[in-house]
């Protein structure tokens, strides 16, 4: 289910939905249309460059939704490094963050930083979590037989530094939760889901002239 379909299923009215070509740098025409509609929520699937351009041009055109979500471009540390105060209040979605309350996560992050000199991104955490899941499956199965391991993995439920592991009967992941973040005072604060939140959302977003 896509974002627009999900919004409609929750009783929200989608007033604008339009794709743009990869490599677009001028969003004035799109943003002018959006400004005229005055939506409460503005959500866009972006890369880094277009997330930066959209944010800058929203300020220039004084487009002021109560909530601005840009993913994945708006999630990146470089987004805030470049835009500073203009990145405040922007929401994003992430598979994983290094400060979530998962068992063993702190130790993993510190070991990774010691080895590579930087914080891990979710790709590294997912691989580490996957290795732990496989090791636990081998321990429970007592064998490397693939059929037996498959049976164990289909029933296994566990929490790793990457989050929860649980799959359905077809092997699709249903345990892992994505998180929603917001830039607050230069920090990425997890605001949803509530059981993983490190802070509360700052809502509504003030207009550009009031920041």
C-alpha cells in the first residue's frame, strides 16, 4: 500500500499527487500548485539533492504545511549539515537508527565506530542482525540442513540490534518496524512508533517567517 492509498484509508483527503523526473532541480511549478492547495501535510519520496532543493524552494516560495516529510533524502545527516535551521521540523522515515533501544545495539555501534571511524548505517546493522538470526537458527536446529533451518526461521521470533525478526508463512518480514524521525535542534529524534520514540513530535511546523 502506497502513502496516498494509506492516507485515504485513514480518512485523509489527498489533494495533490504528481511524480517528477529524476534529476529535477526546479520545483517552482509544482510547489506553486501545492501552495495554492494549502495542504496540512506535504510528503515526498526524494533523493538527497531533490530533498535539499525542495526544502530551499519551499522557503523561497513560502510554502507552509503543518508537516513536511522527505524521505530518504531528508533523513541523511548531510541534509541537516547543509541546510542547518532550514532542516528543522522535517520528518523522515528510516529502517533503523543507531540510538534505538535494542539489546546489544550500543555495543555494536561502538565497535563499528572503533573499527571504521564512523557510525554505522542501516545496511551494516541489518547484516549484523541477520547474522545473529542465522546463528540462533543454527543453534536451535542443531544442524546446517537447509530444510530444518527454514522450518526454524519460519517460527523464530527474536529482537536483534537491528530490531525485531518475525516472518509470515511465506518468509516475508512482518516483525521489523520502520521508525519516523524529526530534526529537532540539530538531532534526529525518533517520534514514532511510541514504544521506540526518543522524543515527541514538534507539531505543527511553524511558518518560515516565524522561525
